[in-house]
């Protein structure tokens, strides 16, 4: 007969109470050990997971590299307008520049002044360069034509108009002269003139005063027709009171029959 050995803790406890008690205690201890091991495993996993979540912060970025400041430039000219032949003062100032020049002048210091006397209007161009870049600035100097000298009675380029005997009609030669006079006065719009009417010494004073007035007005009308504003012209009659020639002949009388010009002060 073949017997198999079969063992069961429960069956063994049935026959051995002491062993039954110990078996229960072992089962409880094993359960406690397993529960404690489970707690340790859970705690370990939690700790590992927590360590993975708390990442180490990256190192701070390196400080930015130092850069050179950008250069600055200013330039002025005083005064900004001069007459031809005059002068002005050019002034400039720069910062953080190593290469400084002004067009037409050349290399200059970082700041300074210079007298300039250009014959034509000029724009001064300041160009600066440095480690931080480049920039520029400009200043404009306007040169105007020299003012013409003031016109005096001696330099006023107008000629008298002459008349026939006992007449205030404008003759062809007088018309040509008065047209030239109108051109001069138009080119000098600030001038004001007086037209005097003159006569020779024949006839009464009253008659010649009226004739001289007519001659002055006739010359004025010719200038107005030539483009001269009438408010720039004043007339006066001198009759035969102011003679240019005192000889008693036609050549002398002709010199006295005129419309003459002078500046109106």
C-alpha cells in the first residue's frame, strides 16, 4: 500500500492545540509584516515620485555682455542767414565717437567751433562713428545777395523828359526816356520820386506854373503806364522859377522845358 504524506496546518492544529495557537500567531505576524512592507513600498514610491516632481531649477542666465553706448552728434550755425561776404560761427558737440568729420571741413575734434564764410548757401554735415554705431547731424547756413547800396539823388538812374515850346505832350524821344525811367523805378520798388514841371522864362509866372504842372502830370502818367504805382510819385510845378540855363536862345530854352526827377524824402 502506498501512503502519501499530506500535511495541513489546520488538520495538524486539530490534533495539536499548541501548534494551532502558534500557527495563528505566525499568520498574524506574516500579515503584519506584509502590511508593513506594503506601507514601506508605498512610502518609497511616494518619495521617489515626489523627488521626480521637484525638478532642480536651471542655473541663472549669464549676465548680458557689456555694449558700447551709441554716439551722439549736434551741430549749429549762428546766425543761420548772412549776406554774401559775411561770416557765421559753426559749433558742434559729440559723445562716444572715435571718428568725427564735417563735410567740406574734414576731421574735427569731439567738440568745437569754427568761423565760416561761404559764398553760397551751405549745409554742414557732421558725421560721427564709434564702437556703438554711427550717427549724423546737419546745420543750414543761408547766404543772401549783398544788399544794394542806397540810391541817392545823384545815383538815381532816371533822366528828364523834354517838351516842345508851349506844350505838355510827350514827344517820341521823351516817351523812350520815360519808359527807361519806369523800368528803373520798377526794379527799385522802395523808391518814391518827385516829378518837377519846368518851363523857360517866356510868358507870365501864372501861365508857366500851370504849364509846369501839366508837364509833371504828363510824365507821371507815362510812368504809371509803365507799371509804376501812382502812390510812389508826387508832382510839383516850378514854372519858370528854377532855370537850368539863362541864355536867351532855343538851346537854352529847351533845357528849361522839362519834367525832372528827384527822390521824395
